[in-house]
């Protein structure tokens, strides 16, 4: 018996082919996902969709599926490209590739950090909700870079508090369109749900306190590479604040980036990478700092922007 599912497409799948998006959302093979579309069993915003159509975050998806599994169950599944940066009795620090969620959630049955660690045999903290045990902070599906996951209960408690107290040093690099003026500054603007689109966030008067510091690393003809330091960790914070400055992250179509530029650079996601993560180690009390290099898609886009300048 088929299972009719109706839900918004996660924003992290912006620009993906329909068959690839279905495969990630529902744990299907790419071939099976393509077969569903070919059979006319998939509609996006009310219109029948083809397997190669590009999807957009927040678009309404309707699909007839085989009986579904629990949408928030942790599935131990290897994550291709996920690198272990550091591992000890208290924490594991990973370099998350693009297209991977921090943990399972309704509407997302693709690979996750939690499932990838389980598949690799890592024991993590049992604190937190069952599907997000050990997760003390998250990165968007479409954002790559460093994450720390707690392995011990003490580590979970101390790291959660450190993030609440804003003592964790979180640094990102992002390539934004145009040239921010001034070249360095602080965006202190509250963020909440977008008033017209539930799948997006925006600067709104009644939002949560959100503070982003930025500094220019290199200005190119069409874009600027920025170093970002976050004081707060709101959902989509960097993307929302850069869009509010009218300099959206390159490739971030959901927040107003130029689709022509994104296509020319071969980017299927926002140019945003968590390059550095520092915090007081919950076991030793010593300050630890971890670094990550740009993945191939971001490095390739940056090289092309630099060459054109």
C-alpha cells in the first residue's frame, strides 16, 4: 500500500535534481526516486515534476511512496566524505560534508552526522532527544565544516552550556556577492521566522538576539570572501544577515543570490564553510582549536572567481 507524503522541500536541497532530492529525503535509491517521478507520482507546488527538474527549498512536495520508515529514527548509515578530525573519550570532532544533516528530522531521511558516527562504531552521549543524542550544535544541510559531538554525558552538559554562554569560538568563511561597505563590521539584528515563508528566516523586530561579526579577507570583481565570527547561533544566521546587507552568500538562491552566477560557478549550495571551532575541552579544561580546509566545490568556485578578477 502506497504512502502519500506531503511536505515542504528542505532548504538544504535548493537546486538539487528532483530524483536526488527524493533519494535524500526518503532514503530511496536514486533509481527508485527517478522511477517514481517517471511514473507521475511526484508533484511540486501542484504540478507533476520530472526526475531532472531542479527543486527549491520550501516548495510543496507531494509523492506516493512505499510504506515509510520512522522519519526521526537514527539509521546507522556511512557518510561518504565525513572526516574525523579529533576523537577522545569525551568528544568527537567531525568535518561535515555538504548534503548531510546533523541528525534525523521529519522530512529528512538522508544521511546524518549521528547516523554516520553510529555506522562507524562511535559511542556518543545519550543526553538529548533520541534522534539527536550528543549533538550540541548544528550546521545546515547545505553548509560544510566543523562540528563537535559529545561522547560523554559530562561533555554534553558542559558543551551545551558553553554554546549558551557564547564562549565557543565559531568561525566561518563565506563568499558573498558584491562588496560589503564597510569592509568589516558587525550585524546586530534579531532573527525569527520569515513573516510570509515558514521555511525561511528573516530579520524581524520580535526575533531572537543575533550578532554576526564579519571582516573582508579578499575582494574580487564580482564577490568578496569574508571571515565570519558568530556570537550567537541562530538558524541560517550568516545567510540571513548577509542577505539583509544585500550581499547574499554566493549560491544561496533561497536568500536572494544570483542563480546565473551560481550556475556559472557550478555551485548547488551556499558558499559557506565552518573553518574553525574552538572551545574549552570538557574533559581537560584546556582550550582546543580545530581547523578545516575548503571542500572541492567551494575551492573550485573561489578559484574561478579569483581567475575572473
